[in-house]
């Protein structure tokens, strides 16, 4: 069955998030493979926001983050916890907004065109199981509005898809 995300790109980022989060929620189906659900999430985010050059998930296994579903150019497949923006977000269990990736100590340049980034940890039962990573070719593309709604999205994903139980099937 074909799915469609309806997005008015003339709206503010906040209004776009308010519009797409319920649509993404309706796409999620715990009875379908996790990779299918997460692939649609990344596609919806990339479709909704022109500022996003890359969006994807990394999942934690044995102190390493492994690449999951994504939209954009090819990406780094393994990131050590504590390295780069993704690894730091996993280590600190906090969302990180980077206005200029060249100024972030230890930034990992999977795409040399990336200028800014936001990484949101996926936390289930108080434990990080992965991260949601978004990049942009513009400086300062992400802010607290993105943080608020992407954290809400990660909460929805964690609960609706029962990520703790299904994540090991991916990695």
C-alpha cells in the first residue's frame, strides 16, 4: 500500500513537525519489520524538511553504533561510543545540536558537505539503544524546536515499536 506524507513546506518548522508527527505515528506498525518502520521515518523527515541533507539511525551494540535505516549519501557504518557527535550523544544520553560541525572536537565527516547536525539518543528504560542523526548542508540548521520534536518522535518510536525487544534483530 502506498503511503503519502502531506507537508506544507511554507510553514514554520514547528508547524511542519506538528503536521508530520501524527502522520509518522500512523505509518508505524509494530507488527511489521523494524527496518520497514524506520525506513519510512527517515523518508518522511527527509521529505518534510529541505534543510536535511542526511537522516538516519545508528544502533548500539558492544560500545559501537552501527548504521541502520537512513536517507541520503552513503554513511559511516560503525562509530565508537564517545566519538563524533553520534558517539558523544550516546555516551552523554543527551541531544546534541552542533551549529558548525568543523568546530565540534572529534567530528566524524562521513559527508564533507555537512555543516550542522543534531543527534537525539534513543532511550528505552533508561538505557541508550541508539541515536537519530540529522545533518544539513547549512550552518545552524537545527535548534531547540528540532530538539523538542525529534525527542518526541524518539519517544513515540521507542514505545510504539517496542524498540528494546526488536532492536537486536537489526544488528
